[in-house]
C-alpha cells in the first residue's frame, strides 16, 4: 500500500515538474476565465504582442486538469481582414446626349438589384469634372442621388492618377443617369455598376508616441517618421492634410526592419509596405499588410510644389482573435514569449471543422511574468587562491619530511 502511494506521489511530482518545465520556456502567462463552452474566442491584448515573435508562433494554451495533468488546447487565428463583397449589376447603355453644356449617359438596369458604386472608364486622360447622378423608374421623373461629385484624371511625365469611382448610398432604380459638366466631350469606354458590401471592420486604433516631419529641400521630399507607443499589428495609416488647394503627390510607406550603428551614424533597413497617391479628393487612408514594427516612415514626393501641411496622422490595426477548443475541464493559461518556439500544428487548422455561429469571448486575467530558474553554477571548493597555495605548500612539506626520515634511517 505504501509503495503504491509512493508511486502516486512520484507521478504527481513528475507531471507537475513537466508542466512547469513547459511553462518555464515562456516569458508570461494569462489565465483564461469563464470557460463554459467548447469553443471560445480570445481577443489578444497589446501586452501579448510586446512579448511575442512577429509571426506569433510562440503562443500556446496550456491547461492543468484537476488530476494535475497537463493538456494543450488547440486554436486557430481569426484576423482575416473584412472581405469586400462585390456584386456586379448588368446594365445597358441606352443613349448619350448633351444639354446646356452637360453630357448625359443613361443606363438601364433590367434587374431589381440595388447599386451603390459606379466606376467610369473614359478615353480622356486629363480632366477635372463635376458629375451628377440621378435615378428614375420611367425616365420622366428623375431623382438626384449625388450632385457635384468630383472625378479627376491626370497623366503626364510625373503623375498617372485617376479617380473615377462614384460612391453613394444603395439605390434601386430601373434607370441611372450620369451627367458631366465639361467643355470637352467625355468619351465613355465603359461603366461598371456594383453593389459593394463590406463586413464590419474588427479594428482598433494604434496610439502614436510621436511623429516628426522633415522637409528635404534638396530631394524635394517630405519625410514623416512615426513612432508607435507599443509593438502591435498595424495595417492602416491615415494622413490628414491642412491645405485648401488641390494636390496629387506620390507617396511611399515603409516599416523599419533593423538599424546598425556605424562610425558615421546609424544605417536603417526599411521595407516598403505601400505606394500610392496622396490626393485632395480622397480620404488619404492607406492600407497594407500587417506590420509589427514600431517605426513607420512616410515619404511624399513634392516635385516643384510647395510641401503640404500635415494636420495629423492616425494608425489602426486589426484585432487578433484566437478561436480555441476546450474539451476537458482545467485551469487554462495563454502563454507567450518564446524565441525558440515553432508554430503549432493542430487538426482544427487543417480540417473544415464546423464551429458555432455565436462564439463567446473569454475574460482574461492579468499578465503574470514567469520567473526563470537561474542556472546554478557550481562554485570551486576554494574561492581564494591563497588557500590553494597554502595546501600545496603543506603537501610539499609533508612529502619533504617523509623523504628526510627515509634518508636519515640507517639500514641495520
């Protein structure tokens, strides 16, 4: 009986030791609370990103069962950007006409599908027009959907820019009419009518620690260096300009990958995230693949134009969700922070497993940093070398005394 108890205690110690050995490989843990269902969502807080690898391969969910067994709960990432669902609506161009300096294009929609987006493609390459969008069911009574909507196209040696997308609230009419005020005849190649529906964006603001604006007169560039307060995934930057005049400037957005200090100063290694055009007729919001860098650089090419006045800059990022499966009662912890960890391989990430539509979010405890066991260095028996010399001298004295006794002894 006692032998059996000893084996049980030994097994408990081994399991507990194994669990804490696993946990010791990570920097921090957060207890997961209110687990009531098989499936739960976990919204990753910013404190996790500050201590994880950029690709988040070092995140694990460990649990301790009532029997002190260690189990691992599988999870999948759910941070896919909201998909823009687009339905193209068929139409027929009925006629093109002009009246009082306004050119009209009448489009017939045979279906009852609503539309909220019209993209126009013109043969003209340089224009700045105001447009009128109207709808009708009988071509007699026209209702104004949008008035004085501006569309622009610029093409020269420096710039190739076009903004001919007309967005408005979803409208359902049999006939749509686009009117363009112009001294030059617009030559319409084609029009695309769509109903665009975007899922609710699961995004959050990223706080800026600071940003600096440098005008490089020699290269005719404006360079904006952004510092974020925390390491967290960022996918969007909005630049608000405080100028009333029109502008169209090429722009490049980069992330700082690394820096090296040399005798001549620092060398910076940047990676391009996005290129585009900063324009006075758009909202100047630029999206790109997620970056975990805390340093972002924006370069605006001014050419021979005066630099733009930057009013403010905002940044946003997707909320990262983990959808985890819990099959056994246990106390679960979200662990993270292991530079040597590889990404896990779970069945739920490979199989088309059905999940419930409504999945509850878990409550999170406070982050707890895991204390690392210090490697004990075996100290030498004698720290002070003087003791070693004393012992060696004593040994030499003893050997000398025995040698003297042996030599002084007379043979009988």
